[in-house]
């Protein structure tokens, strides 16, 4: 059978665009459908605008910190609308770059929504990106689902409809004075920092004792301290019961109530309780693609679904939901299908960063994970970074190495402190390469930096402990 395309990618986000572009450069006839925004969540409603907003939120503190260095600087007032407009302008530029990259690679672009009619046939219909899009039917030999994820909704919470999620947070008409964040994961922590830095009063509700479940315990403790130091009120071990509108409040204030009865007034409730795969409306029933109850598309190690010729990459498979992972999955797949190339990526040592202020970053095993695998040594440093000896700001850095005793390999590196994500990229190379503590020790430091601490930690702090 002759197909219109060798490869059709559903979703023009980070993973889909990379897959399409690489397949096209290998000579395949490729098309991509995107219904909402080129660049997907990362560029439009995720990593990129989030980081701009984190940066925006840090200028007030920089101005205050400058006083310790002799400046008579004041934070002044922040113009939310100007920030949102500047961010949207830059995102518009990035959207255009994505379109150009695909076009230059010879990929055909469709600004519509794709739905399966059968395993090789898609119906394309209008979506928000182009409501005038002319519907059509297209066939492809292979199809990649790269539709990403969307914020989880919690309709069982009374008054849920009064809340927002990260999609809306990027386009609020004005900055709420009082924000209540539900969830202590990546998005909850990052937006708590953004709003606090811009001047909002922030409360965080999360159900664990500490934020960021899954990260190293020392980092989680250090983050809890940093959250407090930024004036954010954390409500650990807590669950939201409901939200109601405060009667007669012309500013639209809300009242939140926890399951233990505690209550307070707020202007915005922000749900950051995870993301779920975007599979609604894809017509997967018309194919042999199988999903879990939560909608995660099941794939094998080669990203192939239960329907031969249909693949899935990125958040829609809910493996590791990070942009660079989706990009790697898309690149590997395109190389394998159309280039005959087997590309290797180190999925066991994926570095992670959370952009709070100060940020935190990690690669490899946490202390508890290492201890479960065998005896391990912990090297830990905690100090006030040089900048804050003069600024007077209460801010500490925590740096940690986890070393497997049997092999002497550094199996985990963790840090909370300024520039942690920038440092961790290099540390990830060391951990992926399997370097030992002796390799770290013989590396000369760069002085004076915080990073040199990673190569000057000589005395073991303790043996690694398993989780309680
Ligand atoms: P996360 O999974 O990181 O965190 C979700 C939070 O919500 C956790 O605190 C979780 O608690 C809590 N939660 C989940 N379900 C409930 C519930 N029913 N009731 C109460 N609390 C609940 O999700 P996010 O939404 O923060 O982010 C989504 C994903 O996006 C991340 O996992 C990450 O993959 C990606 N991301 C990455 C970023 C980065 O790389 N810097 C930035 C932003 C997002 P518990 O821990 O108890 O389950």
C-alpha cells in the first residue's frame, strides 16, 4: 500500500519535533500535526516561561542583597503585565524557530488535531491553533504519538473550579497578592518561589512531611528550610478539603479549608498535583494501542506500542517526564527507524533540577537508594555561599556526594544552592562515565567557587543510611 508519508508525528512538542526533524534528515517523508502551539508544553506552558518567571522573581532579592555590597538599591515595584508580555514575545519568537526548523528539514506541517481512523489512517481536524483548518484524511506507514501531558484535575475537591493550574498561571491578568499552592512537587515548589519573589504571600499545602518526594532527604530538608527562609508558609502532612468563595468579597477572595479544619483566605488556589498523559480524542480505540487506567500509553524498550508501526514518546508514556528525555526518545527512534543508527543515551543517570531560589539539582542515586544497593559513603558540605556572607541573606548551600564503597564510584551527586543546575550538568557527565571518588579528588578546583567543594570533600561524613 502506498502511504502519504513514511512517518507522521502527532504533537509538535520537544519530543515530536526532534523525532520528525531527524527522520526527515535521514530522507524519510515526514509530517507533524500540532493543534495548539509549536514547541509544546516546554516552550509555551512549561520550562521556558517558568525559567523566565523564576529569573524575574529574583531581581527584587538581588536589589536588596546589593546593599551589603555598598549599593543603595531598592527592589521597587514589579509590573506583572510587562513580564507576561515580554515572555509571550519571546515565546512567539521560539514558536517561529520551531516551525522554521521543521520546514528547513523538509517536514510537512499541519496545524490541526489528529485522530486515528485505523492504525495507518489519521483524520485531521481544526484545533485552537487554526480554527479554519480544512479537515483531511492522511495515511502514514509509521505514526508517533507525542502528545505530551496536561495538568491533573481533582474534581472531587469541593470548589475545585475556583482553582487554577500551571496552564493558567502563565497568563493571569495580574499577580495575586495571596496564593495557595496545592502540591509539593516540581511545579508547586517552582511557582511558590516565583510568586514569593514577586511579592505575593504564599502558602503551600503538601501531603508529605517534606516537599519533593523522590529527591535526596538532605536536599528535601534543605529545601524546606529555604522555603521558610523565603517567607513561604508550608503546610506539610496536609490535605486540601475544599475551596469556597468568600461572600461579598468584591476582589473574588477565596477561603481554603484543610481536612484538619484549618482555614485561611487567599486570592488564588493553584493546583500542582501532577500531570496526566494527553490521550483524549486521539481515537486510540481504532487501533491496538494499549493504555493504563490513567491513560499512559504502554510501549516497549523501542517506544513501540502494542500496535506494530505505532510508537509513543515523551510524557504521553509517563516514563521520565522531562523535556530532554522526550527529545532523546524521539531522536533515538528516528535514528533507528530511518537512519539505521543505534544511538545510546544514559537513561540511568538523568540529571534533574528544580528552579526554586536557591535551585536544587541531582544526578544518580539518593543516599537511601545507594544504601539499598550496598554499603555507601556520604560526603556532605553545608555552608553560607560567599555572596551571602556580605548580603546578610539567610541562605545556605548543601552539597553531597554518594559513593559506592565496593567500586569507589560516585553514584549520586546532589546540591541545593546557587547555580546547582549549571554545575549538575558537568557532574552528570562524571556520574554517567562511572568516575570514582579518587577521580574527583585528583581534579583541581576552581577557586573561589562553590563548585570546588565537589572536588575537595576529603573526610567522609557518614555511611549511607537506608530509609526509616
Ligand atoms: P509532581 O509529580 O512533581 O508533584 C505532584 C505533587 O502533588 C506532589 O507533591 C504529590 O504528592 C502531590 N499530589 C499528587 N496527587 C495528590 C493528591 N491526590 N492529593 C494531594 N496531593 C497530591 O507533579 P507536578 O505537577 O509538580 O509536575 C509534573 C511533572 O512535570 C513533574 O513530575 C516533572 O516530571 C515535570 N516538571 C519538571 C520540571 C523541571 O524539570 N524543573 C518543572 C515542572 C514540571 P506526593 O509526593 O505525596 O505524591
